């Protein structure tokens, strides 16, 4: 059975994307902790990070670093934090969260965002990614 992330990736369920390549995608978390909170997800369904091939994990980390740098610029934050929790959806995903303090990364602060807010934050992030040389990944079917 397909996960909700597979359904978002396929376009069956709408999502607000900031990155697409052959291996992974990144899209807005609908319950962001802070504006610009994204989920980085491999296209291939794999439940846990320890089950993913090393090469796939290396690619995810490379993309997480690229997006993290862009988040810091787009949202004027001190850090971009990374978390692999995986309890809510059985499909490997990395949370990339713009933050200025430890308080900013508490999942208890997650709240539903409007479609407009999600679209705006992903537009900001795609603009920075494109300016940093990742125009193709940031603008693919977004």
C-alpha cells in the first residue's frame, strides 16, 4: 500500500514542493513547526533510514545540506535543524526546520498552516535555491 508521501510525490494528493530530483523530493510540512519546515523524502518507499541503501542516504544528506543553507537565507534563521523521527508516516523522511533556538524545533509547536502560507514559504525557498544554482531542482513541476 502506498504511503501518503508516495501519493503526494505522484500528485494524487497536492503538495507544495521546493525540490525535485530523480532520487528525492522536498515539500512543505502541512503542520510546520516554523515557516519553511520541509520534509525531504526519497521517491522510493523505504520505511526506516537503516533500511535505505547508503548511496540514497548520502544523497538525502547532500540535499538536506543544500536546502538547509537555503532555509537559513530565505527565513533569516541562525540554523536549519534536521530530524529523522519517522513515527507518523512509515516512509523515510527528514524534517528540515529553520530555527533560532531549541524552542523552535519542538514538535509540540507544530500547527496547521494555510495553503497560502505553505505556498509562500516554498516560493521563498525555491527562489533562494534557484539563485544558489539549483534552478532545475527547485522549479521542476513546482
